[in-house]
């Protein structure tokens, strides 16, 4: 799929792997360099960015705290923009992790405001673990009490976008339904398209005029998530 799409940059969340299993020779042969944030706990979390253009600066674990220790954040500065790969915590395992998720969300707002003070636009790529609106989830009524679609989480997303950010996919496809990026492995969810759109590109509003296309690639199935592909024309 990567050979077909030929992205300048691509990003993974939840790599669950040590550097030796991520920094492979075949990526180098394709022209990419890896920038990885690995969790302290083996086999857990982790994010990676693979880029052809060389960034001016890389910040592994940007945000510190669990951004670093749980392998949730890599920030790259390019000449035209900042690219921030984030893996947001899930709250599905209980109240303790849900509380950590809310702390993480608050910290993302703080860090985003800091980056907005700089001259370059920001593009966030990541598994946000939140479906924003009712058209972003297969059964909104039945999931309104589940982590990932709680009123507080959805409000956070609304408030976050009001900071001067855009949901790039939704900006280009404002009314499209039944387009999801994640399906549980249970209940034949993918076969029946009972999914959630929880993977996003969130960009500064000044990127809006540069957006060319956005799509979710559902076939072939590469995991319980589907890749989201965004095209932006900077020059």
C-alpha cells in the first residue's frame, strides 16, 4: 500500500515494537528515515514517523510525561509546517485510564497552543480514540456511554477545533457517512461496517486552502485500523 501511495511522510500509532523491529532496511531502500518513540513497557503503545524529506528538528516524546514514557508522541519540524504524530490513550479499560485520557487531552490543548504561537502551521496525525459526531460512528445512540464517544470527549474535540484547527477529512467530506477507520475484531464488525472514525489529520486553518484530497483506505485490511491518506500541496 505504501509503495502504491508513495507518501512523503507516513505515521504509525501503537507500533508495540522495539527499535530493532521498526528501523528496517526495506524502509531505507524506499527512501524513508524513521523517527520513533518507544514505550518503556515492552510490547506496548509506541509511535513512529517515516519521512523522505529531512526535518529541521525532531522531538521524540514531545510533551514528556506519558507522551514519552508510553511512547505516544513524535514532533517533526519541516520548512513549511510541523508534523505531530500522536497516539491518544484509550479509556475503555476503566476509570483510571479514562482519567489519564482526560489529563492527556488537556495537555494536548496546552501544547497545541504553544505550537500555534510559532509561524508555521501544525498538522497532527493520530489515533485520537474519539469519534467526534454521530456520522463518525455506526451506532451513536448505543455508544453514547462508551469511552471514545462520551459527551465530554466529543465536546473536547469540538473545543479543540475551535482553537483554529480543522478536521481535514471532514472538511473535504462534510456529509459522507459510513466511512470509518476502526472496527473491533469482534462481532464481524468490519464485515458489517460497524466502525468508528477515530483516526484523524487535524490541521491549522491556514492549511485548509492547501488540502487536495483525503481518503480512508479500507482494502486491503492491514489491522483493525484503516490507513487515512491526506494530500496537501505546499508548493
